């Protein structure tokens, strides 16, 4: 039987097909014709990324799509005042991402709870989950994925800040409650009952953002990390004790990441998977930096944030990582180093549906 038109569904392990329908109109039909190619592209990206991961971990012999580990209740994605086509695409993107995570995380060698993690993994995770008891939600923050703005939002909701526009230097610890602050039983209770969300970003764009910010603007990082990177990877500087560390090249940074243990990296370039452990924690919503405005609006509505609480606008001084900028930096790195770097972030690409970057010689000529 041929599939019904203008209807997108994903079969749950139990229960009926989950359908997504936009209001039927001439405008909607035209919009859907534009939505479908991007959704199909996303699906292909997820599939290819997942395949790479399965090959790497030897999963292909026994891969099965497990039933959802959640209660089966669907969390509807419906950004406020959203375009119908955007709304439909967002729901499909969420379903594809969630299904990919369930499939990959259902494998035997993946963690299935916070308590099955190693002590170091669990410590990292719990130190990155913020708690709001009044609105009953947990937020796993990922540096370089708008986490400073989310922390501002949490402080406004707790009354520590008057509004998100207050001109004050962000203290990333004060007036915030972390899951690591709580005893085990209270941790279990919140993980079981609270709404849990996180935000992700294209892995290489996140690394480039961290590189430009920390080594281009932050003296403390230049002294602590920059100087050591130059001594390790720049010829003739191994014993130089007067290095400022403010001119680290992106290739030197990549070489440094290759030699680092992902579980012990600085949080600004630690893989998202290691920070938030999406196999050990069943997140109700995983937003994207690339859809920040609409995804943030959805989360605020979902957690019942007061009407005066809004997500901050980007600062005027903010330097976005454009596709052209990312292309330029990646093409300055020898391919052999990129081939060694990408496996460290393969879970971020696979689980969250990002395609691996094209850095072939031919592509980099353009």
C-alpha cells in the first residue's frame, strides 16, 4: 500500500504511528514541497553518521532498533508563533534525532544510566547539569553552545538577575544549582521526573568558536594552554619559557586535541557526548544552535517560564562562525590531522545528525 501524502510518521515500538500534519492549504502544500528535501537530507546525514559509528564500534552484526526507553509520551515541539512548515520540519528533525539516539544508545556497550558511568564520567556529567526546582527542569550546558545566555535565563528565573540584559560579567558558578551539589537520591528523583534538555552544535564549528575565543581573546587560556601547545608542536620552541601563547595556529590546536584524552579535555572542547552523556540521560529535548531562536522559545514555553523571561539576543560584538569561515580554517589543516581528529568527535556527528566536513583537496581549492 503506498504511503499517504503529506503525512510524516515514525513508528513507535508500541502504540500507533506518530503523525505530524500541518493545516491543509495551498500555502501549506507549497511549503511542504520545500521542507521535504531538507528533511530527507537530514535523514541521510543521520544514517551516514550512524553507519560510521557502527563500523567503528563493530555494531553492524547485531544492530536492532530498540523500543523507546522513555515512558512513550510524546513531547510536542511547537515553537510560539512559528511558521507551519518550520513547525513540521522541527518535529521531524526531533523524531529523527531521538530515534537515532535510541538506536545507538541501545547497544550493549553504551551506558544506560548515570550510575553505569565511570566515576570520572559521572562527575563531569553532574557538574554540567543545572537544576531549576521551581519549574522542574534540568539543563545540561555545553560551552560554546549559547550556555552563557542560558545561565542568564536561569538566573532571571531564580530571581538572581532582574533581566537577561543586565550588564554584568557572567559568573558561571554563583546563583546556580548543579546536579553535582545534590545527594544521590535527590539526583535520581530529578532525573526521573524533571524535564531534561540540552543544546548541540556542529562539532567543528564549536571547536573553531572555542579556538577563536580562548586563544584570540582570553589571556588566561593563552598562558595555560597556548604556551604549552606552542612548546609541543612548534619546531624550535620546546624549551622556550617566554612564550605568550597568543598566536597558536588552528593546526597546532588540532594537533593538541588529537593527543588529548576526550574524557579529560577542557570543557570548551570536550566532545558534547562526554559532557552530557545522552545515552545515560534520557533528554526530553535536544535543541540545536543552528535553530537557537525557535528551539529556545520552545523550551521556555515548555518549562512554563514567565512571560517576561526571554532568551537573550546575540551581543553586537559576537563573531559568528560562518560556513565560509569554517571552510577556510579546516582547509588550512593537513588532511592527515583532520582524519585523526574526527574520530574523537564521531559520536557528536553521529548522534546529533551532523555531516562530516568535506576537506578534500578539490573542495578546499574553492
